[in-house]
């Protein structure tokens, strides 16, 4: 086997391994438009998913997941918005949608199978939602100026 064939086989094997995510893998997807947007966080466990979309300027998102099968989704349109999710436990779902400017939403879930949602429209809304235990469902909508 010549050197070129060996390198090609090695690269093909590495590409196959890297392309096939194991079932237990965590997943993060981020889209940002505009400028000075930031997104970050941490995941520990398996099958956790963080989804982030931001369009505008100076928007910030953090997502922290400690457990299994949690989903965090944050979409923000506008200027100077902040969204944060923290999930400890299994099978929790958290969602934040913010439209406008100067909004802050913090969602915290400690337990299993909790669902938290939100929407904020206008300017200057603040929301802090915390769930403890299991099987809780909470939703909020605010229009602020």
C-alpha cells in the first residue's frame, strides 16, 4: 500500500467517525445575524439540545444543561436582549422568544419533565421563571414599553 492510499483511507475513516454522532451526543446549533451578539453555555449528560437564533445587535444567550434529554430554544429579534436557560434534571423543555429591545428572561428548571415558555414584545420586559419538581408547565407573554 502506498503512502497516498494510506493517507486517503485514514482521512476517510476519521471523517466517518467525526460525521457520525453517537446517540448519546449533545447538540448545539447557533445562528447569529447583526453584530456584537454572543452565545455560550455548557452541557453535561446526554441527548441535550440547545438551539439559538439571534437577529439584531448586542443580543446575548446562555444555556446550561445538566442531565439528559433537555431542550433549550432561544430566539431573539432586536437590540440588547438577554436570554438564559439553566436545566438540571431530565426531559425539560425551555423556550424564550423576545422581540424588541432591552428584554431579560431567565428560565431555571430543577427536576424532570418541566415545560417553560415565554414571549416578550416591546421594550424593557424582565421575566424570571423558576420550576422545581417534576411535570410543571408555565407560560408567560409580556408587552412592555
